[in-house]
C-alpha cells in the first residue's frame, strides 16, 4: 500500500505538535543549565563518595542537555520544512513519510525505509 502525501489538516496537527515540543525542549535546556555547571564541593565537609555522586549526576545532566539540544535542532529543522512546504517528505528519497510515523515522531527527516537502511550501515 503506497504512502500518500499529508493533508493540510495533518500538517497543521503535526506542526502544532512540533511547536509544543520546541517549547518543552527550550524549557528543559534552560532548566538543565544549572545542573550542568561544574561540580565544586569541599571534600573535607562533604566526603569523597558524595563528590563522586555529584560528578556523576552532573555528567548525566550534561548528556541529557545535549540530547535535548539535538532534539531542538531536529524540531527546528522540521518546522523549517513546514514553512517551506517540504514537510512530510523524506530528505533522502523524497517519498512521502507516513502520517503514523510522523505522528509518533513529528521531527523525523526520513521515511521508515531510509531510516532502516541508515541504521543497518
């Protein structure tokens, strides 16, 4: 069964999802700013284990922040494709991306076939 192009209503729905995701990610990145600052604990008053825990938590916060920033770029690029009326088409093969796939992950730039091929490389 061939995948058909998105309707205007579907694009509007997905665009709204992207805008909400962009706001959510912006808040996450802003909130994570404090948690990613270098850890400065006084070892004599806190203890070595607590310092190691604090460093580990800081490293996890940095990784989460980087993931959120990557998603921000993907969401921003998808919103750009909505504006340029290129949204809903695979960036690799130019075929339509199915609504169900975009509904699950509205920022995805690739159709399922191209994404699968990319992951197998």
